[in-house]
C-alpha cells in the first residue's frame, strides 16, 4: 500500500466524488476529509458509497470522542487527529477503526501507542523536521506507521524517507478550495510519481 493520505480540507459534498475519482485513478488509496470542512460527514458518506470497497476513507481534525461515532456511522474507517487525545483513540479502537493521532514529542508518541493507536501523525512536520523525527524515531518500537503532515510536499519526500518516515499526509499541495478535478488530478499524479521515486531511492 502506498502510504500517502490525501487531506481534502474544505471540500464540499457536491465535488467530493469527482475529486475522489481522480485521486483513486492517480494511485492514492487513503482519503481524509477534515471535520471542519463544509458538511464533512456527508462528503465522507458519498465517497464511501461510491468507492468504499476500493480505498480507505475517513475523517481528520477529529478532536472529540463523540465525533468518532459520527464518522463510523457514515462508513469512515480511519480517524486522524491534530492532537493526542486518549479518549478519541480509545473510542476509535472500540469501533474497530484505524487510529492516527497527532503527536509532537516522545511522551505523546508512547501515550498514543500505549492506548492502541495504529500509527502516528507527526504534526506539524515543518517544525519537527527530518532531524527531529530521526531523534524521536530512535526510541520508538520498530515497524511503526508514521506520517509526516504539515509542510510536506514532493520536494522533501526523500529527506523524510531517509530518516525512516513511512508516509505522508498531503493537504494544500494536493487540494485547495476551488481546485477542479482536473487540477487535482495533475497534482496527484506528480505527487505519486515523486513519492514512488523518493521511496525507491531511500531503499536503494
């Protein structure tokens, strides 16, 4: 699986499926709609109905445990947060969903993992930077799914891969309010090519 999460902040229900379609065609298999987007739950439900068996849909900016039930009800499978909220993690796992809380420090990392998180969202990545992540990664368990989010794009994929990150959450470099499906398709294809090239180079 290509660990590249499309973050569609601000997307509307009337464009959700057309944007999801071009993302899927580009090779992106995880799509997150932040809950502070207009009618976010409706967008998630529409995309799940149309493409749910093909890729993983879920919600971002999940900051209250009550929101987990709402995402579950509309078919979402992944819960992403900007912070490390233990109640959100526990509620997520009680529903059988994937939990990716936001972390910034080793303490938050271990708290998240000890409470059942499936992986870690390092946010904001532009502050942590690859050097900071390298230091944190040295004390974490092996084979942890880790995503750099916030200030990451095709220009620094390789830097992050070289220090052990496993994937990325990409927002404005992939989708901005007002983007057409065609524009998103063009950006997504470039990002996927860059992702694959950087991942392969880091392994070589």
